[in-house]
């Protein structure tokens, strides 16, 4: 059992490392656009707290990392590419496989359970951060966001040699909704703290 958990930890670390190029690109883009964003807010008479200004780039970093993790072909690995050690691989665009039968994610043992849980946990931030940072993000919008984002990802993966899986759409949407529930719990237990992540009318403190 310990060996299996070690494999899980190793795979989780591998996924995180694979996200690094997206994290760096998102950080660069955020830094370049931040002055424009703050200027636009000032023109509208809005200000953003230091807490919000720390949370926004975190969401950008997550989106950048997820873009690399979910939108690149299965053979993509930036470390060998960076070192010039990439092995031969197929084309970027190629038709992948598909599964249109719901429930297959529940078949299998511990590894399948790990993948099932991962598909939910990975999409929690897509439900948590929008609710945290923007007003009017309801549970209906969270569900709609979950289905739309993951459906687009699954369709794209079918075109880059990966797989379109109906179970992934369902699990990812559940993950987004659970992320929204985490925010709802935070708002209920600490409404004053949660409110600090929304923009307000006033003069920026920067």
C-alpha cells in the first residue's frame, strides 16, 4: 500500500511540474496587464484590496498551469524538450479516443479512484476563485461554467490524440460546483473576510 501511495505522490508531482510553463506564462501575462487592469479599475472608481490582488494572480497561475496540463498532447513534456532530449512523437493534432458511456470512472481499483478524485479536485479552483473574486457568481453559473469549460477541454483533447470522456465532464463539473460550495462555506463562516476579495467603490490604497 505504501508503494502505491508513493506512486500516487510521484504522479501528482509530475503533473505539477508539467504545469510550470503555463504558470510562468500566466505570471508574465498578468504582470504585463496589471497596470492596465488597475488603471481601468481607477477610471471606474473601483479599488481592490491587497488580499484580492494576491488572489487574482493565483487564479491566473492556476489557469495557465491547467491550460498546459489539459490542452497539450499526452506526449508533451517540457523538460525533455528543454534539454533537447525529446523522443520521436506523433503530430500535435491527431484524432484521439472517446468514451460516451457514463459510469466507467467507477470501474477499477485504487488507481481509478485516484484519477476520479483528481478529476474533481483539479477543478475546484474554477468554482472557488470566480465566486471569491467576482460578485454575482451563483451556483447555477458554477455548474454552467463547469460543464462549458470541461466540455471544451474534452473536445480539444479529442483533436490532440487524447480522449473525450463523458465521465470527465461530469466529474470536472462536480469539482467546479464543490469549489463554489467551499466559497459558500467561507462566506457563511467569515463574511467579512470573504467580502475583502471583492472590488469596492473608492480610492486604491496602492
